[in-house]
């Protein structure tokens, strides 16, 4: 009997070891995200998009060149604090021994935490953090999926000029109102460079803390400045507060245009209701984009989490497929091999490629050179308030005419 038991135990251990051998190694990914604090909403969306993509990748067989290795996701809450993000990067690398890091949504957290990864030679994928200088330091291990803020700002002004030509509406003055972190200050730096050649006069330049609970003083400054165009950079809570306060004080510029972030957050429409109507927002993606697979992926996400994908969530989702593609080509967990594979990325098709542009290719700085933006308008055309793609014109939803300028409220 004992011999039979020992034989059975030996067989079981042999099967277990064989199973582990065939399963391949585990790929550990450290994700630094704002899961609490003022940016928690977008952080949670990024986490959800990552998890959905990784579950799909693992269910499809994992990384086949690594023996079917499964990807394991580890998370750290940055709390939108750069120091917390740096500490998380150090812990992921030195304690958790991760193979790759992703993050960190807040540019102010991404900037220093990518420096940590570069110092250790660990690849760091940035799905979306728009500060230009993140990929302008000569780093070899940092790869950004999304467009940088200078490209967003460039296309905001291009949109305004195109709409002036299309509608015959003349715009003369502009107000810059933005959260006072790295994200907002990075945007306004680009706005100031571009406005010189736009012909617009800046009548207000107003930063504010995203944690503000009363933005009445800011709205009063906007009211007194009377800009034709109000350009905003906001997180979710302050985007809602500012929009509702503008409505309360009946402040109606000809054009209000957001910069993604809080204006792209699903809570923006629910938190503002009719006050959000006619607001424009520049983003990398919207649910009505004419791209193969986009509708199906969005429906899967909505069924799972109860809301549509945002542009930032699409960047996170796409980033996981770009990572899986690089791991497959690397065939190794050596950081240098992964970095080399990422640098040679040309991701053009597959479930992850639902962005508005055609492929992900990184230039020598690690920036995705094909990242592109679109502009949407919030309106109700019979099915409740929704985000409608309006620009560039070839991508505009069929049959929709943008409301430009906004009617007085």
C-alpha cells in the first residue's frame, strides 16, 4: 500500500512539474495608476482596460514564444503623487522583479517614474501621459502610445480654424483655464506657442487646483474676460464643477473645448446633464469611430464595466496588445530583448488595434509617431446626450452638423 501511495505521489508531482514546464514562465507587469485621489476615475478605467486585454491575451494562449507564459498584473496606487509613483517603480523593480512597467496617467508621476525604469534598464510603456518631455530625454526604455500634448494643442487650433472656414464664424479671443499640475501647465505652454500664429488674442490665462471645491472666482474671471473660445484642461471632478458653475452664471463662450481627461470621463455627462451640451473635446478615440473591431471591443467593455471606453482606456487596452506583440517577438524576458522588440514595433492589426490611426510605430525617442486625435461634440440628437465625432471632417459621423458656435444659454 505504501509503495502504491509513493508511486501515486511521485506521479502527481511529475505531472505537476510537467504542467509547470509547459505553462512557461510568468510575465510580471507592474502598473502605476492613480486609483485614489482626483484622478482615480481615469485610473480605474485604465486598470479595467488593461485587465480586459490581459485576460483576452492569456485566454488566447498567453505568450506562445515563451511556452504559453501568462501575464500577471501588479498594481500600485500613485494617488497622483510623484513621490509615491517613484517609490512604486523602485518596489516593482527591486522587490517584485517585474519585467515591464506601465503607467502612470498623471504626467507628473510618469515623468519621474520613467526615469527610475530607465536607470535600471526596465522597459516602461506609457499608454497615455501627454507631457512632451517624457520622451524627449534620450531614454531608451520608455515607449509612449498616445500623442504628446503639443500634438493635442496643435490639433485643437487646427480644428478651430477649420470650423471657422466651414461655418464662416469669426473667432477673435481665447481664454486658457487649466488645472495647475504638470498636465495643465504642459498644455498651456503649447497653447502659448501656437496662439501667436493663430490670430487669436489671449484674454485670460488662469490656472487652478484640481482639488478646488468652489470655482466661482475662476468663472467670474471668465465672465469678465468674455472670450470667444474657452480652452480647458481638467480632471473629472473639476471639469464637472466648472461646467456647472459656468451654466449657473450663464457664461456662454462661442466655443468650449476640453483636452480629454475629465471631459472624456463618463461621469462628465452624467454629472453635468444639459450643461455639457455642445461642449467640444479633443480625444484619441470615440465609440463611433469607423474602425474594424472597435464596436465589438467597446460592447465587451461596456457589458463588463457598465460604461463605454474612453480614449485613455483605449490607449491602455492597445498598450497591452503592443506589449504582448513585443514579448512574442522577443521570445525572452531579458529586459534588453524586450526593449529591442518594442523599438521595432509595427502593430497594424489585431484585436488591440482599435485606435483612430493605422499603426503603432515608435520613433527614436520612444514616441508613437502615428498617434492622432479627433474632436467630438456632446449633443442630444434623439437618444440622449452622447459624444459625436465631428473632426477631422472625413471622420465625422454621417449626417451630423456640428453646432458651432454654441447657442447662448
